[in-house]
C-alpha cells in the first residue's frame, strides 16, 4: 500500500466522496493513530448519514462521548456492545438487519475485537464474520466501516496497535488512513499505486 506525498486533493466537507469510497469498498478499514481524531471523524461521518446506522462499540469511547453529552446521539443510530459471550447473538442480529435494508455499519474498533478474541482460531472466526457481513452489505448497498488504531512498521506494513497483528485484507477491502492537519481531518486512500491515491479533506466545523 502506498501513501503518496502529493495525491489528488478533494475538499469533502459533506463527506460525499468518503461515503462513495465506503460504498465502493466493502469492507472499508480506516486506520488512525489518535483516538480523538477517530471520535471526531466518526461524529462527522454519522452526522452526514441519513440511513440507519449500526455502531458496534468495542472500546466504548464513542458511547462515553454520547453519554457525557459531548456527542449528540442521533435517532438513526443503534449502538451494540457485544462481548465474548454475546458476540454471535449480536452479530446474528446485525446480519439480519443488514440483509433487509441499507445500513452504515461501523465497527469501532478492530483492536477491541481482537483483544476480546486473542487466539488464532477466533481471529479467523472474526474475519469470517466480517466478510459475511460485508457480502450481505453489498446486496443491500450497505457500507461496513472498520476503525483500527494502527501504526506503520519500518517495512511499511500497517499493524494493529497495541498487539502487533497485521491488518487482514481481501481484494475487495478498501484501506484508508485518517490524520489531522492544521485542525482539518484528512482521509487518505491507501492505493497499490500512487496514481490511484486520493486525499479527502474535511474542514473543521465552525463553532
């Protein structure tokens, strides 16, 4: 994956381009290194979506913001808090919903899922679940967005942080990198070649 130093820049304050990227790449993995940037991006994304949203909150950061009133919960958002015992039951409920109508599904975060299932067999099970969810999502034009706290190794491979597991991708997976530059959120598409790379800029909202 290549992050070009000067990719095509697109101003995307209403997140239309980002939504299109997510709809074309299912699942979409958004990598970031700062939890506060992640929360700000998710809030902007959710506020831009009119369709029903399923938020699978594994690290409880988003839920904490909502409960504290720092982020306003929208009526079209359903939050799930699965644990190791309820994962299959909650996932079945989510799959049932996504198979019937268009949803935005946010899994926040990949790290939380892997921390819950720490053995290799369970990791394979998780990826199978996400691929199944993504396959059903394509049939209903749903988007599946997975947030992952990650860092880049010296060999330029992205790994989950903490834990050191590599990001598992398929041919249909879109990979993006979120960072903040001069108070603006910037989403880079991580393409196989520089020519396919994009830089989607979301300006800070005025107070």
